[in-house]
C-alpha cells in the first residue's frame, strides 16, 4: 500500500489520464458502538482520531463529518504555521504543534508540503519595534526561535515591500520565526485521514450530528442524519460550529461564531518567498506553491454562520496588502471565500471536559487553529484516552473563565468583535 | 452587506455601524455572581436568530437592538435601545 504513490505510479497515471487513482480511505458506514466518536472531520478531528489509534491504541474510533472531510476551515485557511505567540501557555501549545509539523510528512507517509519559509512580523513604529523585541526575548527564553530584523534585513528578505519613508505604513524592521511557514491545507486532512483509516478508524462523511443520546448527566452517543451511533466518549471538534453543537446538548460556551475571509490572486512567478504579517494592521500575505498570492485580514466583526463574507472587509484586507506590497495592485484576484470561526472570549482555544460526562470539547481556535492541527489532535487524544488533560493543554480548560484565569493574547476581554 | 434601518436616521450602510454584543450579555450591577458570569461568558450563539446590540457609530451614535438571522443575514427588526435596557 505504501508504494501506491511512487514516481512509477505517477508515470503510469500520466499515460492513462490519471484515471486509475483509487480512494485513499474507506467510505465507512456507521458501525457503533465506538469507544470514541469524534464530531467534525477537519484537520483537528482527523488528527485526534489518528493519535487516539496510533499513540493510545484506541482503535474503535469514528470521525463523523456533516459534509466532506477538510471542507470546513481546514480547506479555507491561509495555512500560516508558527509558534511565536505572546502568552507562555500559547507558546508552549503551539511550539508543541510546530515540532510535530516538522516531522509530519514522515509520520503520515504523506507529503503535507510543510514549508518553513519563515514567518515575518512587520514593525511600523517605535512602539511596534519595542513590542516585537520584547516578544522575541520572551520567545527565546522559552527556547523558541525569534530574530529581530532591522529595516535593511527586512528589505533584503522582501524586496517588493514598500519600505520608503512615505509608505502608507512605513516599515522600521521586523521579527522573524525562521521555522514558521505554510503547509498544504488539503494534504493535512487527507494525510491524517489516510493514516487513521489504515489504523481502523471509520471516517463517515455526509453524516451530521443532530443531537446527543443521554443517560442522566452522561452522554452515551450521537444522533445523526445516518442514525444513532453509540459511543463511550463523544469529542466535539467542529470549529465554527462549536456553539451550535454544544447547544444541542444544552451547553452554552464563551464562544461566538464569526466569519473570516481570505482571497487568492492569479498565479505568478515567485515574488514573495516568506510569510509577511502585520499585527498592527492584521494583514498576512504569502505565495502558494502554485504561485497565487494568498492573503487575508480581519474577521467580519459580527456573529454569522453564513460562510459568506462582507465586501467591505475584503476591501480593507486588499487595501492593506497593496499598501505593503504595491506590486500586488497589478494582479487579478481569482477567488475569495470565507469560513465560520469560533471566536472564544479570550481568543484562546478550549480543550477539555464539558459539564456532561463523556462529552468533550476542542474548539474556540478563532482565526488561528490551522497551525495547531497536529498539536491540538495530539493533546486532545491524550485527554480522551487517559481521562485527564495533558500538562500543555491543562490551562485551556473551560473552567478558566469562571475563575478569571483567561489567556487573553490580545488583552481585549470578552469582546470577540475587537480581536 | 447589511442595510440597517437606524431608528433615528433611517436605512444606512453597514459600514456606519458596529456590532457590540448580544442583548443577553448585559451585566447588571445587582446581578449575583452566577448571573454576571453567564452574561459575560455563556452564549447561546444560535445557528439562527438572536437579539444583538449594534451602534450607529459613524452616524447618530445611537444604540439599537437588531433581531437578526445569522445564516440568511436577514434583519427581522430594529428597535432603539432605551435606558431601561442598560446596566
Ligand atoms: C479565512 C481563514 C483563514 C485562516 N487562516 C489561518 C492561518 O493562516 N493560520 C492558522 O493557524 N489558522 C488559520 N485559520 C483558522 C483555522 O482554519 C481553524 O482554526 C482550524 O482549521 C479549525 O480546526 P479544524 O481544522 O478542525 O476545522 P474545520 O476544518 O472547520 O473542521 C470542522 C468540521 O466539523 C464539521 N461539522 C460541523 N458541525 C457538524 C455536525 N453537526 N456534525 C458533523 N460534522 C460537523 C464541519 O463540516 C467541518 O468539516 C483561518 C480560518 C479562516 C476561515
Ligand atoms: Zn442613526
């Protein structure tokens, strides 16, 4: 089986119009009872199932997905991977994930095209540069790579950046994490799906969870559009739909669902070979391996499950990108899209138990959970298999809100529209 | 984009408005800790209708309650938010 993707197979495919490729995972039917049912076939849910089977020997696992796997935010994000956050709890969490990214293609025997091309924050003012220098110091103290760059170094790295003193947002320097970069979003879902399937995990697509079966205060399974499925544990992993699905169990979360958009231009020759980000503007730009410039901006700023963005926010995002890299104004945009993100009330994820027994949550990843995919799955699987949180995930429990232990990266309080 | 019928100014473009929070998230000074916690952190976040507080920030600066469908984006009603609803 492992020889299925080879140079020879590719050559043979080229002669036959590439029509011979078979399915990479079974189209499983519901076959309960399961030890664990994971709700949501995004990267996080598939990774959770994979690590349950590979690390903990829990083999009777199903992933139920209402559409097709990877069709949610996994397939809609701008694929930036980095661990250079501000808060120590997030630094630990995302560094754990980044280390897994570094070995992921080997681990899954599937090329996820992880490309550590460097993730650069721009500094536009003295205040920005002070902030970035502090951030770099705290990261290095944590053992995470961070390098402060002066203007000349930034200019060398991104020659097309408008570094003139009259620029709309003048650039003074930057902070780079060289181990950061991008990955191929679909491949992450497919790689985890294929590897989990080989370990016996049932991946059940076109199967929406519509309710829970219960015995007292314990959850015993899920009701779905393809019937009732019994489960020892149920693991919610539905990104933007966390509020809706928890609501089916009568649970309210510190989460609001908001829309986030992104866009891509026509493919061009290599022009930006690092990830450019500005946290003062909330603008992020990279070039895909196909050549398209992929970029995004702020969330739309009001609750929505529509997966449909507002033109005014798209315009803002494009204006910012063009101001930073004026050459982008010459390109045509070929697509824009949006995803529903679960904006948590401190901006950090929620990983752990819910008030009902045997019901667990991994959500609240806001607009930044793609980078966490391997780590999130790994830590959630640990929690589900052992019944207690992994030390790295422990600070991210739901109880933190009631006791004032929030992890507020942006320092704005319970106001998702201001993140 | 939304066209919001401000109770004071009439129909205006969404750009002039800002979403603030849901109506059930107002914390009142006399609230017991549990009720205050729920108002701060527990959201119904329905995949359907909810009551939301918006402000005509770049207009009359007045506050209002929108009943909105979060899937179709239809605005079902707009009413001014009076002092009786404020904490
Ligand atoms: C435009 C955009 C840009 C982004 N850019 C970045 C970035 O550059 N870097 C980064 O780190 N993060 C980024 N993110 C965030 C990141 O995409 C998400 O945090 C992450 O993908 C969420 O985890 P997931 O992969 O499991 O979600 P998803 O892929 O959304 O998976 C959840 C799945 O649950 C399914 N589901 C929902 N309800 C049900 C139900 N009732 N029954 C069964 N299945 C259900 C959905 O269909 C979906 O497939 C971005 C997000 C967006 C929208
Ligand atoms: Zn008005």
